[in-house]
C-alpha cells in the first residue's frame, strides 16, 4: 500500500513524500521525499511519459493514449486490467499532474478478481 503527501512550497516547488506501508498492519516499510518544479502536465503529456517508461505489462511498441488515463485529483493513472488466466499480467502507473513525474509503476498478476480502483 502506498500513501502520497503533496505540499506546495514557496517558489513554485512541489514537495512529494511517498510512503510504502504493509497492507495489513500499516507499518511503514519505506519512504522517500523529493522536490520538483511546478510544471503541470495534461493527459497527453502524462501518456507520453508512461509510454516512454516502457512498462513491462504492455506489448512492445504500444503507446498509451491520453483517453486511457484516469484523472484522480493530483494524479494521472493508467490501469491495465490483468485478465485470466493466472499467468497474465496487468499493471498500474501513476504520473503526478503538477510535476509530470512518474511516481509509481507496478505489474499486477491476476488472482481471480477485484479492482484496484473503483
């Protein structure tokens, strides 16, 4: 489980803290913080950033389209469903909308159902 905290610092700097938690106990497993210039990106720019990162769960040469991204507040999210059978992969990538930084990328192995986002 991830928790993200964003703050706007003076001088148009965005401070981001990313914390990894154990999903059942919520104990902190790791954390990182960084600062970026405030350079907002739209869905098209976020899709380009995701395509350039070459996520392992998409076929070679596949380009992410802007209309495939979900807008979740401060983030652009690509969620590729993991279809059955169990050997098939899906994944999730998240781009911070105020900085354009790719802040999360993960492959997902199908385990029988459920959704990461509603």
